C-alpha cells in the first residue's frame, strides 16, 4: 500500500535556507517509498478599499503582486513544484491557507 501525503508550503516569509532544508528533507522522504505531493501558496494581504483611491498604493500593490509571483515561481523551481500546484491568492493568510489546505486535502502545512 502506497503512503501518500499532500504538503502545503506557505512561501510568504520563506528564506533560501529554509527552501534548501525543505528540498533536502523531501528528497530523503521520497527515498522511503512515501509519495509526497507539494503545493505552494503565497497569500497577498488585502488592503482596505479606501487605499485604492491613492494612485501610489495601486502601484505598490502591483509591485507586491509581481514580487510575490516571482518568489513563488523561484521557490517552485527549486523544489520542482509544477505551476499548477502553485497558488497566489489574496486575503487573510491564516484563513486562506486553511481554506486552500482543506480544498486540496492537505496532510501537512509548512
């Protein structure tokens, strides 16, 4: 019987060192006949709508979105996670991570 686990990794504040440790840990686990599927998520916090009337805030939000997308893609490339398993969502981090974890049937959240 195959032991399969779904792991969701939150990339909001992940460091290069943590990514390296995760990669090493999961490569060791894969050697033990455990099927592990990784998903990545980056949550962009929502700003109050009153801030959207300020043009500079719109530019700041676009810049944050692009940086988040690049960070997610970079971590995905290092860990070998397909684009379809990378999620860029907005909202409250805890709420959205738990919602996505439930939707994906996640076993662990890192």
